[in-house]
C-alpha cells in the first residue's frame, strides 16, 4: 500500500470502522454460536443471523450507555 494512502485521515477512519464491523461478526461466531449453523435453509439462517446481530446490538447499547470517567 502506498504511504500516501496509509497516512491519510480517511484510511485511519476506514480502519476504525472496519474493526467495529469485524467485532460484530466475531461476536456472532463465538457467542452467538453461528460458527456452525444448526438450521437448514437460507431463510432460517437469515433469521438466525438477524436475531444474533440484534442481540449483539443490545450488548453494545448496554456498554455504550455506561458512564465512563
């Protein structure tokens, strides 16, 4: 990667946002138990994924609401 891109502010923001997104998928695979899906069919898998991501959002909302010194 060229140094001009790696040193830019936009690239740094992109890396921060990428980490946030990857954390969600990692949480769903480990805590949400989607590393191996136990249902069949695209619709059922989709419902399970949405349910897991909603649970992850609730967990994040809880931690975002805490007052930090």
